[in-house]
């Protein structure tokens, strides 16, 4: 459905729904330096536009356990999206979404609960928690000269850590990386012979987490050695837990941390993207599920 300018400017997101627009074509991919055009009518579930830009957000999210609220959120959570966010959406939601066109672009209405995550630019050079170490940085600070000399002799890159509420201290490059914000995503792209790095903060929504499937051989009684473990995941990105679900049998625990290896309920993990079209984290394969489907942690 093509809208006029007046109709387009009159659109307002209904509660619990987000207006987005698609930002990429799915009928071509680059493989081995070659551009390949795809027939997206075959197995269309593999070629849905799951990456979108947010155009409008609802004023609020409405949640209720009462049957009289059929359009209620399926769980109680915060509205964390902003206009301009880039989001990853459930592919089934794309297939079923109400859509319209305006000025040659396609727009969608998505339920908020069908959106997995968003990414936002993060400027590492403006992060005041740590600075590249130089003598000017040390002026007025009582830091041991012996510590500086020892680290320089070991050819370690040094940073001055300025975590709020903590005394200044010298840290190495690896120690600084360990203190970077959680859910940091570094995307790479080539420009000629130059590799350009872009830094993003990943905001997981709706109690979703991203995980990788490890290759396991020690759990031989569950899985064949060396095979991917469907029921095991290593948590890579996570956000806030949901406060409550409409179905009272579910709840989110807050004991899981990034890097934990967890046991997951079978058949509830889905690939974030089809590997042919994968963009997130430079095409790495991630699976997405919710906290409520975690059954325990391997220690």
C-alpha cells in the first residue's frame, strides 16, 4: 500500500508497536569477492529483511495478565528503543507484518516483543574511564615510577584507568579490554586496503540473550563428540531480565553472566540471521533465546 505524504506524516505508532523501515536488499550477497543475485521466492523464510531502522516508537508499553487485553505485551519489560536505532527482528514477524510504502521505501509495524536487539554507536575515544598513558596524564597523580618502568620494559601498552569512585591505576591493554562496557560490538569493514573499525553498544531487548553453540566432547552422554551442542550455549550478549510473564509458569533469573556456559531448553534457540545474509559481528553465527528458557549453568 502506497501512502501519500499527508498520510505518511499522520502515522503514529500504536501502543506496543514500533514503526520501522527496511535498510538492505536481500536479493544479492557478496561471496568470495563476487556479487551473487538470489531468487528470494525460494525458501523465503531464509531471505527476510530482519535488520531495520526505527522510525517511530510507542509512547509506552502496555502489559496485563487479564484476558480483556488481547494486545497486551507478552511480558513486562522496559521500552528501550529510540528513533534511529538499528534493530534485529524475528523473521516470522517480518513475514506477518503489516507494511506500507512511501517514496519508494518499505515500512513495517512490528510488535515490540518481536524485536531482539538494537545497536548504537559508541565512541571509545570519548570514554573517560581510561586514557592512553603519557607523562601529561600522570601530572598530579601519585603512581609508582617502578610500576611504569616495569611495564614499559615488558613492551606493554599502558592506560591510565579512571573508573569513577576508584583511585587512578595503570592497566595494560588486555586489562583495559576486560573493563570495556558489557555488550560492546566491534564491526569491521574494508575500504581498499584499510580496515575500518566501528564500535557499537548492543542493547538486548525483551529478556533475549545471544549465545554461541560450543563444540563439546566432554558431554558424550548427551551429544556426539565434536558436534555442536543444541542444548548448550555460551552467553555473549544479554540485557535486562523481564519482570513478569503473562504465563505464570515462566520467570527470568538474574544469575547468568556474559561468558557463562548454560543449559538451554531444546528447540527454543533460533539463529539471529541466516548465515548467507549475516551482518552482526562481521557475519558470526549467533543464536537467540530468552532467559526463561535457561535451565542451569555449567560450572
